[in-house]
């Protein structure tokens, strides 16, 4: 994806020494289902934190909680030093949802304008940011086509642009590369690395272990519990392997064993 000299326009500061994201004893219950089960997690400024875990393990629920869209049943979540939900934090967060949030009957530019309006961006500044992000995701030539005519990869690029157009400090990317070809997947991750270099903290969920290996740290979720958390190297060492897939199977088996023992 195209390079840019964009730097973040960030409004909130975290308290002295406070990590960007703090989850303390977070529990989320839907009906009888305990989807998050006493989660303790901190994510520091500048990290690319990967959430990995089987279907239904709670990754999207945690993302939605960090975006301020889901309240914990118990425990607390602080982002940028503030307890969520907090409208002051919302403008510093960009959330790319797992299911597309795009309006198919609008053009790419109109979708971006809609997202800008949510974040209070208007006038020339709005148009400047839209043109800049369209260029970065290489959609400038298709900016005025309706999204219904876009391929899956183009839609993913636009979804990413909608999450980032307001230059958030924290980007929450829920399986951003689903349905994306290997070349574009590589381009997405190169772009994430660039964003990171510009000061954006990223929380990204994925089922691709090669993507997990590119994260600064990983959290392995299972039944809403954090089975393991650390750098990819730490997780490999803890599992006594050099292969990420073997490491994940090791932690999953250990989690199952602990459930049986409990
Ligand atoms: N609003 C809701 N009401 C009831 N149950 C919910 C709700 N949202 C999520 N769940 C349930 O919570 C569990 C965790 O869902 P979640 O979407 O967080 O998992 P996930 O790890 O993102 O899975 P996937 O890898 O398939 O995206 C699932 O059993 C799901 O059905
Ligand atoms: Mg999910």
C-alpha cells in the first residue's frame, strides 16, 4: 500500500506510566454464556497486539469492549487512562469491524464522509484526510464508484480506510485480512507496521499464524480466558518449539488440561 508522511493528530494523553489499554478482571456474560472470564491485560503505546483464539473465544467481544460498544458485566476497562465508555476516548479509537460496516449503495468517498461525520471532521480538513487515506489504500481511482461494484479486497481496503481516516491513536482491527489474497495481506501488514512507526497502537485479531508472528505481543484466548500472553518468541520458548502452530496447539491442550483439573 502507498506510503505517506501522515502523523497522528492525537488529543488525549494517558496518565503517567499508564498503558494505553488496561483490562482488570473483565467479565462479560451474555445470558448464561460467560464470554469473557476474568481477563487481565495491558497493552502499551506503540504495540501491535495480536488476539488469537478459536471461533467463539471472545476476540470480537473484547474488541467491541475496547471500542466502548460493550460494557463489562464485572471488572473495568480503561483506554487512554479513562474508564469506558467515555465519549472523549471515542475519537481516538478506530474500529474495523469483523463484518463490513460499509454502505453498499454509497461510493467509497461517501462512505468515508459518513465515518468522518461521526468523528466531527468537516470541510476542507475532511476532504484532505479522505483524499490522503484513499491514496494510502490505493482506491483514489475508484473513489466515486458505489461500493456494491467493489471486489472483496477493495471493500476490505475501504473498511480499513474508514477505521483510520480520523487518525486514531488506537486502531482495533477485527480480522482485517479475511478474504484477502496473499499479496494484499502482505501489503496490509506492511501498512500496519508503517502506522505503528507513526505512533498508532494496533490491536488486531487473526487466525493466520504468519500474521501473529508479526505482532509485538500476542494474547491467546480460549473460552474468554487468556491462556498465554507474550511476545511471539516468548510463546514459542514457553511451548518449547520454533513453530507457531505447534505452540498454539500446546497452549490449547494445556488450557483443556487445566479445565479438566479445575
Ligand atoms: N450480543 C451477543 N449476545 C449473545 N451472545 C453473544 C453476543 N455477542 C457474542 N456472543 C457470543 O459470545 C461468544 C464469543 O463471541 P465472539 O464473537 O466474541 O468470538 P470470536 O472469538 O470473535 O469468534 P470468531 O473467531 O468466530 O470471530 C460466542 O459464543 C457468541 O455467540
Ligand atoms: Mg470475531
